[in-house]
C-alpha cells in the first residue's frame, strides 16, 4: 500500500513492485557515486583510489584524464583493463613516493622542488605528460643535465672509461689495502687533426704518430672538439662519480713528456685522481 501526496491510499499490483524497488535502488546509488564502465567491464568511479607502488593516493577521474594525450588519460579512458589490488584500488607499478608530484601538477600546475626534480622528470616522461615535461625542461638541474649529456656525446668512450676508472681504483685497493687509491689519468681536449696536409710535399704529419701514442696513465679521456675544456670534463667525471657516492679529489701532476717523433713531445696533461673508500 502506498500513500499519495493528497493523502489517498492506492494498491499497486505485485508485478509493479520490483520496478519501483529497482528505480529506488538506482537513485540511491547515483547519490553515492557516479561510475562508468570500460570495455572490460570495470567501473571507473569519479573518485579514484590508487595504489602506486604500495603508496595509496586518492584523486578524481577528471584529474587523471586532464591531458588526453598522456598515458594516465589512456589508462583511465575506459578502453583498457587496469589491475587492482586486494582492496580494489587501481594498481600502478611505479614509485608511489613521487606520484604526488604528478598529481599536484595535474591538479594545479605545481612543479616539484629542485632536490627531486630529476626523479620526477623521469616519472613525467613515463606517464607522457607533455605539459609537465615542457615546464620541467626549464628547471636548471634538468636543463643542465641535458647540456652535460650533449657535451659528453662528443667525448669518445666516456662511459666505458668511467667504468674502467672505478674498476681499476677498486683493484688497486684490493691489492694495496688503504683508505685512498691513487690513479694517474690523462685528460686532453684535442690535437691537430690528422687531415692537415703537410707544409712541404712529402713531409710527415707528427699528429699521426701522436694519435697512436699511449701516455703513462691508467685511463685516458679525450680527445674532443666541443667547446668545454679539460677542467669542464673533470667536473663531469666528479659529478657522475658523486652520484655513485664517490668523493673524488684531483690535481695536475704535470704533462706527458714522452718523445713522439723528431722534435715533437706529447705534452698531454696528467692528473692524479684520489678515491677515498671511507
């Protein structure tokens, strides 16, 4: 029995009752949460619970979809299945401690602090959030890192020489246990190119001999033709070793004075690199 607005009572048929209950249930659910379903049948609520690498975040579906070209927008577009944890949170296998910086940019355009911007930049690249990438490209640590990498592309075998430097330093420490390991390292920028024609027909080019010459050093960095000089490269070496936890000291101990040919001597700079182990 249902009472109408004018106080009169009327009886509904039993066949109408399920329809009334269904309408009431739908209206009640709509007041609690608005959802949409993706092609795999998952419900995507307007308020999204996330588990990013074990760290829980809560945000809106519209925030995740803010930039349509991003990977987050694609993930939560409704076209793809998203894994969930045991509590039903959508799971993303990334560093959850950095994800709040991503959300802060999506919400209000905030950028991370300079102390963590390089790590967050990699997250922005992973999620393909191009406006965030563009904004962070102007931050000094990121711009500086790009310029350093651009320079090091002109230094042949830089990465392999850096690895060799660390390997030899550890070998020396194993053979001669000490708090400090010392290595002689040759760092030179450029020499006269071997394509320079001789001044007199038939005259040899001493640079051809110089290029084959090996200095009395454990590792040799160079040559390169880019603008930065020898000490700029040493700063790159120190920076990259500092990221691995090494505190490098260096000093110039002279030049290689080995005879090349005729009246020509090497004259490349030789440095002593000191590694402290504790």
